[in-house]
């Protein structure tokens, strides 16, 4: 009986958060181990379904760098990185789109649908709802910077009861353009601010933003982040993560969160508990 009472108490503890986020849009950037481990895939799908059923309106933006690398290696196509960004030739772009839009996107949508959600997979090329221009064509090829997001495409899907699952591929402006490879973190941020999301959550392979003693910052502001970047505390792969968070909150998203996707049900722990499990970034 005590265990049953504790279960009920857990639900009651979550109730204020369920009420707070009811009908709110939450964008989830899905990547890292959470996207690759079978058990974590299942837990992710369960989290999204529960969010959906209690009235939250989730939108998923996914990456797929490891799978792209594996396919390029199998085809013996060279792909290099400059400043952490993939150089995307026309040949590489074909593989990027094939893996992201054709394989991973449909796998995630199917996984969510199999659990009872109502998910639909799209890329920025669909209805040209994401358009971009070359970041620096001579240097990065078809790696792009987003120029526009047509929010109504995603909002219409949400209004119809769908969970949009978005592959970070953007359309070019020229007729017959092969499209652009977009950084998934920034794609998530641009989508979140365009559709008026309440929150954006980045699932990563780290606990969040850590200090030099490997201790977690539970909350950070823009000014604090700039100091931590300047002194080297925030470095390497965490820099584009926090930049994507700042892009979102500067664009009107109330809070951005960086959480550990290796923890089962980390999404629910961040959303429905007072303590949370990662770093929140506020305007």
C-alpha cells in the first residue's frame, strides 16, 4: 500500500507542471545516445507519448551525424569538418538527405506511431517551410544558415493533432537546388522561436553545462554564459549548444534546457519535477 501511495504522490507532484504546460509547444532536439540506443529510443517514445497525452504539444527536431558518417564510410565518400561543421559537397548532401530524411526521420515517426502517438515526419524541403543560404560555399559547400521558417506549416500540423518530426534539411531559393545541410541544434532553435514554443530541450551526452570541477550549473543567464565562454569553462562542443539555446531565448522562447539523454525518462524528469536534471538557460 505504501508503494501505491508513493506512486500517487509522484503524480500529484507532477500535476502543477502538467497544468502549467498544458497546450504549450515544447521543441525537443533529439540526438546523441538517446537517438542510438534501443532502450533509450523506447524511453524517449514513452516520454513523448506521455507529454502528448497530458496536453503538451511536442515538436521533435533530430540529428544523425553518426549515421551519416557510417554511410559515407561505407560508400567511401570523404567528408571533413571545419570548426565542428561538416563540409557538405553535392555528393555528401545526397547522402545527408538520404540518411536524415529517408531513414532516421521515418524511423522516429514510426517509433512514435507504434507507441500510440500521431507523428508525421517532414524536412524543411516540405512546403519549403525552412529555407537557407550557404554559410560560406567556398569553405563549407552546401552547409547552410537558415533564412526563414514558415511557422504555419508546423502549427497547422500541431493543430491537426500531429507531432511533427523534423529533419534538419533546408530548401534553397533557386529552382532545382539540392538543399542545405543545417546544424540540428540551430534548426531546433529557429523552429522553436518561429512557432512560439514555451520551451526547447536539447538531449545530449552530458549532464548539462558543467563548471571546471565537473559540477552542474542548474541555471544560467546570457551574461553568465558569455563569461564562462570567455574563460574557457564552456568550450568545444558545448559552445554551439549554448549558442543554440541563446538563439532560442533571444527569439522569445521562455527557457532552454540542456539535459542528459543517457538518463531514462530525462525529458519527464526535467519537465515534471522541481529539481530537473540539467541546465536551464533563461533570457
